[in-house]
C-alpha cells in the first residue's frame, strides 16, 4: 500500500515537473539568447559593427520565442484533465508544491514544437508521406472495405507521439488507439486532438532554437501553422489515446488485429521485449506493420542496460518469436522533424516490414489462412 502511495506521489511530482518545465520555456529560451548577446558584447567594437545584423537577428529570435511561449499556457490550462484530475484531486495547487524543472526539459519542449510541424502542419506533409503513408496503405490493403467492417478492426499505434498517424487510421474507419509514454507529447496531443477548433489556428517557429547551419536568419525563423486539418474525431469514430509504458499498459493477449509501429521499436532498451509484446497482444492472424530506423535511444544513456542488435539479428528474433515475415524492404528514405531549409539534412534509410502472427484452425477440410479468422 505504501509503495502505491509513494508511486502515486512520484508520478504526480513528475507530472508537475513537466508542467513547470513547459512554463519555464520562455525564460530559459530568452536566457540562452541573453548569453549570446553577452558573448557578442565582449568582442572588439569593429567585430560588433560587422555583426550588427546578427545582433538584430537575435532580437527577432526573441520575438519568435515570445510567440511560441504564448501557446504554452493555452495548452496547460487543460493539462490536469488528461488523467481525470488524478494529479490535482488532493486540494493542492501547482503553485503550492515546490517543483523543479527537468534537466533535459527545454530540449523536450523544443522537440514538441518540431513534432507539431511534423504531425499537424502542411509543411510536415512530406515527412508524413514518407513515414506514415506506407503504413496506412498497408492497413487498407490488409483490411479491404468489401471484406471487413473496419469499425470492428482494432489497430494499435504504440509511440503515437502527437497522434497524427493514429488519427489518420481512425479517419479511414478503423477502431484505432494510440499509446504514448512521453508526458510532453501527451499534454500537447491532448490539446490538439480535443480543443483545436479551426484549421491553421496557431503559428509556431519549430526551429527557432537551431542556431547552426542556417543560410539566412529567416530560415531559422521558418514558421508553420497548425493544425492543417480539423483534428477533432467525428462522434461515431473509434479513436482514443492512452498514456503509459507500452510494456505495462498492453498485457492482454490476442486483442489487436493490427499493430502499427513507426519510429518506435528502437525506443526500447531491449527491443526483444517490444517484439514479444507485439506478438502476444496480436490476435492469431493479426499483422504487425513497422517502418523506421534502429537509432536505439538508450544506447548511450549512462547506467542503462541496452542492447543494439543489427536489423539482420532483429529479423532472426522476429522469426524466433513466431512471426511470419510477409514483406520486407530496406533503404526507405525518411526524415524526422527536419527544417527543409537547413544546410544540414538528416535522412534515414529506414526499414519497412509486415509480419503476421500465424494461426492454424482446422475446419475439417484443412487449415484456414489467418486472414479468414477475423
């Protein structure tokens, strides 16, 4: 019992730290520019003269940060309702509890702004076409309307981020659930999916904090409007988002017709656990569709037990667990939250594959294919 109470207190403390980190975005971001301006002030006078345009640019960057920061309180006013007030039902307010900001927090907030570009802006359409569309096309191919009532086909999207892939799957008639562990993503996705009323309602500057590899200051100040579509699901759609660790939330076997993972499986310290869990939660005959690289997020994390098998080894693990790999392609060009105007462009040669959990059902005349059991 004490462990549960302590666990709840720790979860609440973390949640409030995330809120505090969001609130510190403006101050911390402006402090970084102040530091750059102080460095500039130490230079010889003729250097400062030659860098006068740079000084003007820094002032303009501040204006962009101010505009970004105006979106944060709009989002946070709804944050406590995400978990049905589980973190705010004891009578204590955020301001009454001493909460620190997370050490990596500013980077987390900045990544959310870039993710808003990727998932919910017109500029992000190219990345979504690279990363999401092959998965969507495969789901449609696996479950054609003439054969399936898609509203009864359960699709899970672990590592859903800000929810666009799961939303797109749901708009095509499937019962789709997104799962996300990152509270920064959850807080913003909740607002976008439940409270954004109009197309292109907000303007942000996703790369205002990227000070390197800019041909012009204007490229750093590239803005996007979001959302590019009205994201509120229709009343009859079966779309939901869940919060929590994928391995802890999804423990029921044989529940999902399809699991779709995009830039996800390398988020585990042990990728084998993810693959095992996906196998167990799929119904017999269910399909797993994956697209992404193998960045292995825990690879360089101190004191973290992490394994980083090659894709060749991952394929062996997939087969050993029991999957049948039906499609596999390598070298898919994919980008992730890139400023298209930057001098530096990261591009992954991602892998794409479709696996099936086998099923054998005897009807007296032989074995039925797994696709016929739904």
